[in-house]
C-alpha cells in the first residue's frame, strides 16, 4: 500500500509540475528575448539625438561606445559610410533608408534593429543594433535549472509525505492483521490499539469488542459444560450405592473400580472446564482442525490465553506407556465379552507433545468404538510403531468395518454414532503435526491409524529399525 500511495503521489505531482514547467520555461525564454530586443531598440533610439547634432565619425563612435560596450551599434551615414561592422542585410538596410521605416526582426545569428534618422537636408542615416543569439537566451538555462530543482523538490516532498501517510495506514493494518492471526491461534487476550484513519480506528474498536465478546461466550460455554457435567454426579451416586449393595459378589470389585474411574474422569472434566479459559494442546487442535492448519507452536511453546507458555511447560508423554496402561484396562472387559485382544509395542522412545490424558482419551475413544460398534466376540489389535519422524498408533478389528471412512471423521454425520471418538483422535494427531487414516483391515473390519509427530528432541534419534516388544496377548475365553 505504501508503494501504491507513493506511486500515485509521484504520478500526480509530476503531471502538475510538468503542466507548470513547460509554459513557464517558454515564458522565461520569451521574456528574456523581449528584454534583449527592447534594450537594443532603446540604445538605437538614444543615439538618434546625437546623430541629429553632429555627423563627426569620432564623436559618433564615442557616443556609440558609451551606449553599447559590445560595439554592436553601427551607424550608416547618408554618404554610404558605416561606422562599425554591419550585420544587416543590404536589402533590409535599403528598405529602412528609403522607406524611413523602423525595422526589428530575426536574422541569421541574432536579432537586428534598424532605426532611421532624418538629418538636415532631407538626408537619412540609419542606426543599426545587432543582438546575437547568446544575448537573446542569456540566463534562460539558469532559470530552467532553478525551476527544475524546485519541481524535483516538490515531487520528492509529495512522495515523502504520501509514504509517511501510507506507513501510518499500513502500520495500523498490519497490527490489526497480526492481532487477528494471534486471536485465531487461540490467544484470547489479544487486543489492538486503535490508530490510523477513522475507518481503521473503527475496525480496531470493533475487533477489541469482538475479542472481548468471544472471551465472554467461551467462559459462559465452559461454565455450562461444567454445570452439565456436574449433573452427572447424581447417577454416579446411585451407582455407588448399587455397588455397595453388591459387596461380596464377584462383580462388585469391577463395578466399583469402573465407578471410581468414571468419577475421576468426570471430576477432571469439571476442573478443566472451570479453569479460566485454559487452552491446552487439544484446545489448539480443535481450532486448527476447523481451519485445516497445524499449529506448530504447541510443541515449542506459544502464548495462550492464560499467558506465555515456554518449551519447559509443553506436555510430553510416552505413547507406548499410555497405550499399555489403557489397553490393560480394556482387556478386562474384552475377556468378559470373549474378545481376543493383542498388543504390540515398539521398544523405541515414543515421546510426543501431548499429555497422558490426551493420549489416553485417544486410546479410549478408538477401543471404545470397537466395543460400541462390533458384536461381542469380535477380536481387535492395538499396535504402536515408531518411524523416523512419527509414532503410529494402529487399532484394527475384525468387525463389519466403517462403510464411509471420510464421512466418519465428521461429528454427528455417521448413522448411530456421534463421531466424537474419531474426532478426538484426529484433533490430537493434528496438534502434534500428524494425521489420521481410516482403512479396511486384513481381518475385514476397520483399520485406524493415528500418526503423532515425534517431539522435536527425538526426531534425530532412531533405534534399530523394526525393534518391537510384545506387550501382551489376551486370548478369547474358552
């Protein structure tokens, strides 16, 4: 924008300067020429009274030298004697003598002025004054140079003023764009200082109002989530009472453990929702998933709504360890439903920039889908593999599979499913710079691969290729 404004100022000012310079230059040349010719005519007229008094050559030469030091004054006496070097054409001189006519016109090399003087005895003498071309243009170039310098100064000053005005506008626009980008990355504390033209100041005020309203709406939404989650405590209390009445039965310990786990998850949800606009990696992932971009600041530190977050505060977890713990939890239920469950974990480091809770949410969502959408007795397998730049979490089953993999990634678009589980996994992968794929497994069911990008400190480290450790195998109950 600055360049455009400066270009417009340059073009307009140059046109204005040229529109004045051209006629002014012609006017200066005309004035100099007119002044030189007028001066020549005045010198010739001043010598006429002397010629009427005397025709003595020495007196006339002395008078001519006093009037014109350049000795351009020439006197043509009636007896055809000329005092000085004449530049006048013969025909022009005869015309002035015979017609007794004052002549002033352009001749080769300059300008000629002829002034006839009638002497006693009806004799005619002619006073000639020649003005060379250099006299007709003396001072014109200097005047043109001064006008050109003034025009250049005017153009340069206008461009500088336009650039300064454009810089102010551009600075305001850049700050507003940077604030919008920062707000889009999740920093809800971003505000701008309204500056620049009135329109940009109004835009800055509107941006601040929008950001403030967004913060309020998010706070209200989080409180609503916390309140709704808190309402689940009532059925949980009923489950506690039911488990106590089941005390002493084989199933009581399992039910009590499940109720305690559910209560812990619910408490974590309430605490996270009521933290003042705390945005963790999964929160960043949600916003990035909507725009299709992968935030890189999650693993290296970013400025969030609650303040700056450095690299030391970035979450970091071992995927293999979390997967082992969560798969062991689901294995108990798998054994009760006669499901064969296998687990294959790599021995290499699998650190990613996510918390244990985020990874556990991914594992629970994927394995939970197996239990929710396949009949009892359907086998499934969990595998964690390490590549040069990423960690792959694979969950596959021998169920009916997913008929529309692309549609399954959208919330609420699948029949009989909310789509939240797969969306959780996709967002977690996107936070680290990874991805998620859905395909058909060799067993005939779904084959879901979640790719997490490795933490930056591990991307250059790599153990023996293909190193694995068999972490567990839970066969079907016979």
